C-alpha cells in the first residue's frame, strides 16, 4: 500500500493532480514514498472524474496541485480530489498549493470587486480541506481567509543559498515597489545587512499587468542589485525595474522570485531587460518555451517535503525557517 506509516500507525499519503505531477513525484521521493495511484480523466463536456485506486481511510492526505494555466481547470480538479478524499474517510486533508490561486485578488481596489483569494479559501474548506499549505503568498494576511491552520512557507532560504554563490562586492537589495520593501528587508538581513532600495512604480488599477517604473529610491550606483519579488507574470514590473536600476548606475542586476508564471510576453521582456540572471523556483511548471539563457530554476520539492513531514509528525513548520 502506498504511503508512510509512523510508529503510532498514522499513514501519510501524497496525492497529485494532473497540472504538474513531476513536482508531486519529487516531493514523494524526498519523503521516501510514492504518489497515490489515481484515475483521472475528463468527460466529453469537460467534467473531471477522480478516483483513488487505494484505500485512504484514516490517512493523513496531502493533495498537491500547482495552479498553472488553465488555472480554473486545475483548481476544480483539486477541489474534486479533496471531496473524494473526504468521502473516502481520510482522517486529515491538507491542500498543498505551492502557488495559491487568485492570490493577487486579496482586497478590493474599487467598489463592486470580489475578494477572490477569500473565495478560494472558502471553496477549499467547503470541499473538506482541514489545512492549507502554500509558498510565498502574495500577502501574508491571506492566511486569515481560511478558518483552520495555514502553513505559509518561504522560498527565501532556497533562493538566498543560491544567490550567495552568485554575488560579491557591494550589494543592494531592491524591492520592485514600495509594497514589497519588508520582503527586501528580510533578504538584506540574511545577506549581512546590505542597504535597501525600492523602485517607485505607478500602476493603473483598471488595467491588468501594466505598470511604469518612475525612479529608484536608494543608493544603487556602482552596486550589484538583487531585485526580489514573489512572482513574475508578464514580466513588465521586473523588466522596467531592471532597466531603471541600470539607467541609474547599477553595476548589474540579479532577479529572484518564487513563482515563475511567465505569461507572454514575459520571456522576451526578461531576456532583453539587461538582468544578469533571473532566478525562480519550480513551484509552477516552466516548459521549454518559457525558458531563456539568463534563467535559473531551483527545486522547491525539498522545502515542501520538509514541511509535509513536520505536519505529519506534529512538529514545527516554523522551525524550518528559524
């Protein structure tokens, strides 16, 4: 039978949707187990069918799904998987969503708008999820949308360990806008207290994926700049920020982000913006057509596996980042 059984006869099972099965397989390998065999297919009208091929009664189930495009299909599939586990008498169900769907819609900018990130949490709860696990939420307060435990993991240790091998000399941590300055400050502390800067950006809230980098606040002239963000979608914000940093005298720019969404025309923008290196994790599948010479992809599976192991053993997830 697939899974890990502890001394107290608890059983851990790893389940995977079809969006990015390679990530679930890598997590299972880190945990020295296998992904639960699953039958999944679409009916002619697009309805999704799920059936687990082994018993999950009394199991501690972790349902891994990366919400890449088409995001609504994979979200629905994960909800159906959770419902199937609940009806099959799984003891505890943890939704593992490395890239939380609709995370950017976490507040109202204008009247008559939804708060879609809250709706997603409600859907997971209604389906039967007992716990959520995600990596680098767009805003930390989104944890409050789910009425239950939320494990908010940081990819920062993974990214910083690599960045330390790639930089030397005078460093400046740069936030692409004022809203991410606290993240840049945490990075700066981990890198020995280097100075901070941010790019003053304006955005038309009525237009998606459109922003303008106006000027840099902080000292970047002659320095290696590390530009950090939680995700890169179309690449407009990062590309414009990189160009502005180089225009104001930065020696070179490295970009580090957790989620590489890379919607068109991100590849063109990032490969032509002047960044020496763009570093992301593989929370989302990055297909060959989304890759370019300056891109480095770091594995997130060890972090997810460590967090899953801590939850299963009733240990501390926070201790992973202390």
